[in-house]
C-alpha cells in the first residue's frame, strides 16, 4: 500500500504534466488563430507613384463616380438570383397531401365513459338477444294458436249454419 506522501507526490506530477500539455495546446491554437486571421485582414496596395505608401483600394458598389479613374473601380452590377423556383419547391413541399382514405368519425369522436363496460358485455348480450328473439317468437306462436282455437268454434258455427 502506498504512503500518503507518495500519493500526493504522484498527484502533483500528474498535475504538472497536465499543465504542460495544456500549455502546448494553447500555443498551437494561438498559432492556428494567427494564421486564420491573416487572410481576413484587408489587402493594401502600394502607391504606384513610388512613394511606398500603402492605401486601401476602393471599390464602389452603389456610388457612381464622375471621375474616369474612379469609374474603373466601380464594381459591376450583379443581378439577384431568381428565387422563384426555390420558393415554389418549398411551397409544394409544405402543401399537405390529400387524404385518400375516408375518415371514420367514430374513431375521432370522444368515447363515452362506459364504452369499456359495453364492450365487455357485448358477447353476453348477443346470447341474451338470441334467447329473447326465440322467446318472442314462441309467444307469438302461442297467441296465434290461441286465436286459431278461438276461430275454430266460429268456423264450425259458420259451417253448421250453411
């Protein structure tokens, strides 16, 4: 097991190494930044008269000079690029696609609070509906039989009177 003093010494050494690496990285990044900044500086031209002075070359974009020498420095007129096609493509992409399927309104409408109870009882209700229909049909048959029985004595009376 290492003693506390040796651990502290190792940590200090690691810290020093880390500081050196950071210092080297900073110097590299500063060097790269200096290289990047140089092209960004404005270009100066030396005076043609031989004075050795540097001056900024002027380029006129919106100003129309009257002097012939300055007219040479005017930038040519640039026509703006047509954006009609780009805008047209973007508008077409933004247009919603027509829905070809019919929308089922039952799926869109909110459900009633007891819809799950009705769903669970649906099978049992089918059985009861069948039994109810059978019972109703049986009752109707019984009534018809009862009416036939009531009609039979009347039919016999009619046949007797003939």
